[in-house]
């Protein structure tokens, strides 16, 4: 974890059980602990989700050690809180990590959350290895739920990195509420897993709130990567900007399904939703389903998606200069991800994400 740079706190769970909890900032800035030990823990759990359903209900029932990261009103926390969920159990293990992050009024903070298989995890130097050394990787189920509550005039940067083994299934849910004149910058990276689903619900509940939602993913072998998003504009003059970019190779499959919802009264809302996909092999497949649900007139909304192979003109340009075809494709894929890799909102995670995407696409990155 040293490659992530300085941190204000560290939380480690192993198979859903809290194993490490440490902070380097004063308690009047950030409080980190079990929800059962927090004065408002019972109220905070589920406050963002509202009426939970299906997999969040499973998490409600089986989460062992829900953790609350409480950034106090007015606190300005320079270094992120790092949360690592390690999945290490035998085949058949089911793990239910649960995190609540509350950024109080006027606060500013960052959180990095990592879900990792012990068999295929982040290496000590911060690089990543997504190939399990075991002959038969353990079949596990991970159902993480993360709730992000951003108070009025607050700002929160959140990065999630999923690095699971080739036989692990993930059914993740991230929900957020953004208050008046507040901002959330969220970035998700999906690399491992057999079937890996992430549902992201972002509700803009205060006037002039803003959300920036980013995700990057690369599918290999027979992976299935499934992304579902909701940009829910409930207040006037709110802004959301979503960009998800991914590539699929071999016989992997990705699905993106997104909805922009502008509710009555959310006048002058501005929402963008974009999904770009590269299909690298004939056996791979990508689906993209953007949607709009608009109940107001005075708004600006746009959505778009692309699904296609590597640009042949780019390939020809590189090959005409003596670059081998396989290497040319690797460079094109790495270039495809360069722009979104640079948009990681926390500097400590930016280099790690960039190197992870480059390695996953077969390109070494210095």
C-alpha cells in the first residue's frame, strides 16, 4: 500500500472481519471505526441506500463489521483514507464488506477502497497480478456495499479498485447522495473476477450539487463485467458527468446500462452520459444501453456510446513504421485508456491505476 502515498487512515478487513484500523489525523478531523461503536451508526447504515433490495439486503443481513468513515464538518483532510477488503476464504466463501463514508458540511476528503483476492492481489510494490497461482482458483462470492454521503458545500473524492481472482463473483453496490453546492468525484476500476457487477446510484439532492463518475475496465478470458448506473437529479441546477471506458478481449463480455433521471423540479440540470468500448477479439462482446427519463423541460441532457474494434488506420500507421501487429494493438489499447487513467481524482491512486490498466492491456509502463 506504500505506493498509494501518504494516507490519513487505514482500514483492512479479511473476509469481512475488521483486522486493522489506524488513523494519522486527529479525531476532530476524521473518525473511523465500527458502525456499532459510532453514536449515529445505526442511523447512518442504509441512510443513503434508502429502501434496499436484493443484494444490499443480503449485505444488511450478513455484514459482520460495517465501518464508518466520518469526516467532520469543515475538516480539510489532505491525504486519503485507504480501505482494503481482502478475500481469502476457501471455495464457497461469501463475504459482505460494508462501508459508510460521510463528508460533513464544508468538509473535503478522499477515500480509496480496494477489494482484492488474496490469491491474485496487489503486490507489495503496488503493481498488480490478476493471474492466480493456484491450479484451481477458489470460487467465492463478494457482495460489497458502499454508501457515500456528501454534505452541503463538501467535496469527496472516491476511488474503488476491484482486483479479484478468476473464479470470484462480485455483486457490488455503490450509492451516494450529494448535497447543495457539494461535489463527488468517483472513479471505479474493474480488472478481475469471473462475473463482476457494479451498480452505481448517484443522487443529487441539493441545489447546484455535482457528480463526476468515471470507470475503466478490461475484460480477459471469459470474464463478464456488468455496470449499471443511475444519475438521479432531484434538485435544481445539478450537474452530472459520466464516462465509462472499457475493452474486452478473448471471449469476455461487458454490459453497460445507464439511466439519467431528471425529476420534476430539477430545472436547469445538466447531465452527460458516455460509454466507449473496444472489442479486441471476435469472440468478445460489449453491450451498451444508455437511457433518459426526463420530467422537466428546462434541462440539458446527452448520452452516447460506441462499440467497435481497434481503429484500422491507427493500426496501419504503427505497423507501417515497423511495429509488430500484436504490439501495435497493445499500444492502441493503452492509448485508449490514457486519458481516463489521468482522471483518477486522487494522486496516490493515479499512478497505480495507470500501471494496472497498462499491464492489463499488455503494455509495460515505467
